C-alpha cells in the first residue's frame, strides 16, 4: 500500500496495490498491520455503503460532533467522485483548510480522514457506489452538517448548482454551526 501525505495534517491518500490478470483483479483495501507500521492507529467499527444515481449530486459536508466524531477511510467502488475533507479541529495549523481528491473505481485510491473533519463528495459520474469505514458508530443526535458552498471554507467543487438533499441544502454556515473539534 502506498501512503501519500496531503497538504492537510493527518489526511492521507492510500493507493492499494492492485493485482490483475485475465480473470480480473484483487486488492487489499485495508491492513491494520500495515497502517500501524506507518504510525497510523485506527480501529474501524462500522462499514457504510451508499449509492448515488446521478452525476452532479453533492453529499455533505457532514460530521459528528463531540465524542461521536468519526475517522473515516473512504473509497469509490463504482464510478467517480470528488472527495473533500475539511479540517474543523480548532487550533490545528490547517483549520478550515480542505483537500479534494478524485476517487474512482479506476484509480482505486482511498482517503484516510481522521476525527475532527467534515466530509463530503460530489459525484462525477452516474451510478456511484461509495464505501467508507468509520471508527465510531453513527450517532443521530450528534450528526451535523455545514453548507457545501460556505464562503469561509471556499471549496472549489467545480459546480454551481449540484443536486442536494433537503438536509444539505438547508445546512448552516460554519460560523452558525455548533462545531467544536479538538
């Protein structure tokens, strides 16, 4: 597994080794042992899988607050997405900074996002299947979001009018949210 540092502290791109032949391919998408050898310690407890039918759909920016924060390992198993992580750790040198990475079935890349980040993705193709591991269980009462086009964060999504859920369309700005991450 190739581990690539991003310009955001503690966020990594993982490139699994993909072994292919005339039958297809195989890859190891997660190795706790390999990550711990790199000094990264995660105990994932939940796997999630979503399907998005239409290109131009934006999901996010989502996070869980307090003790319910989640680290995530995300990947795209079918189609392609622009995946974004925003540092919400107050006091971090990269606070309010973001990283965007194209994740696709074709490139097999994954993004490792620690606790204290908001996360979202924009579908670049139709029929996207998106998978992610989380190191904490989903907590509905701690589920929060920030508006996708918050000027304070200023993410370049490459779209002006994405398809949004009602929840994401009505999300507050960062300055109006109750986010506090350590």
